[in-house]
């Protein structure tokens, strides 16, 4: 009888405590029309290996990018790559190579047409820096007294710049995107030498210019995962 009374009291207390618990409410769904992308988007710039087609010298490289929607319409971005420039003439054999990284964000201007729409038109800002080296393997100077030849060893240098970006990323298949961007690059700082002057900055372009234009064409894949849970 005592055991039955004790069990009855425990059950009564449990029912009372459950009745006092607040109701669990689900997180409401987004009701806006902003693009909503889960996961990490990884990209490769397809134009970097073919820069020799529209730039001076034999210029080529590779670049990867990573972006994700942190808050509605705002996408933090990291872009990192490597570039090389080689100029080989009768009077000069010059090469420059190095790595670069850019940090920044993109802001989407496009309104979603439906819940799964992830196409974006964006404007963005970047801070970029590079670590590179240059070398003159051979040079030739012709004058009245005869030809002068020589070479210069490797020189290490750095550069920093800011970028303004306008671009598009469109989903062509599920989680597969393609897009292009145009960029204006403003040089902030540059290490230089008296002989020879730095001619090329990886990720930036011609070092003697204070402002450069560039464009890119890339392919992306979104690695879907819901990090907001």
C-alpha cells in the first residue's frame, strides 16, 4: 500500500511539472525575398591560365575562391592564387612569380524569384596582398662601345591593394554555378628596387600602374550544409 501511494505521488508530480513547461516554438521561416544559400561555395577562376591572350608577356596562373551567405545578402569572400609572368626578348629574359590573397565581401542586389533561387548580382570590396619574387636571367644593352650583358639575382617584394568588384553568379545546374566579374584595383603600397624596378604584382597586374582593371570568369560548386542549425 505504501509503495502504491509513493508511486502515485511521483506520477502526480511528473504530470504537474510537464504541465508547467513552456511550449517549444519552432524558428519561424524567412518571409523575405532575399537569396538564401546554405553551405560553402568553392570556385575556380577559368580565365587565369589564359591571361597571355590579352596581357603583355606570358602571364598565367590559378585562383580559388570561397564564399558563403553569412547573413541575408552578405557573402564574406576569400580568394587566393598564384601567378607568373615571363618576358623573353632578344635583350631581356625576365620572370616574376608569387602568391596572393584577397579578403572581402560581396553584397547581393538581386531579389529572389522563388525559395530555391540562388542567382546573385553583386557588388563587392576586397583587400589584397601578394608575396612575390622577380629575376632577370639575362639582359643585353647595345651601345657605341659594344654590347653589355649581365644578369640579376632573385629579389623578393610585397604589394597591397584594394579592389572594387561587380559580378554575377548564376546557378546552371543544382549547386553548380558560373559567373564573371569586373574589377578595379587601386594600389596601396609597393616595395620596389632601383634596378630593376618591379614590373609585375601577382593578383594585381602591372606594378607601375596605380590603378588596374581586370576581369574573371569562374565556375563554382556549392557544398550544401545548414550551418544555421
